[in-house]
C-alpha cells in the first residue's frame, strides 16, 4: 500500500498524536484514536491542529490530512476545521 506508521509521536513541547502515517511519496497524516464521544473527538482534533500549527514548513510539509478514529458513530465525516472523524466500523472491508 505504500505506507508505514509510527505509534505515538511527541514533539519537544509535549504535543503528541497517536499515529503518524507515512507514505512512500513523502506525504503523511496525523491520526488520533479516541474511545469516547464528541468531547473526546474535539480533544483529539484540537491536539492535532495544535501540533500542525507548530510544524516548521521550511523543513516539513503540513500533513495531507488529520483524522480522529473513534469507537462511536456510523458515518465518517469532515469537520469544519478540516479534521476527519472516522468511526472504526467504517474502516472494515
């Protein structure tokens, strides 16, 4: 499929995300896994957006996308801030 992942990325300021998905073409995504509902989704999205805001774009591009993977919900959607919400059930075959 052309990707690898790294579990739990943490920068020097303490910002973190659960997974960084790297593709062979150099693009990457930030993924956060949250079990709970809307409050946890908001927390995960805010965390990834804060992390993306401190990326030095002269050294590394912004992520291709950011997503919160959650245990609840039937449908995947994109939030107004651009973060995708992906219920785990939507990721099955």
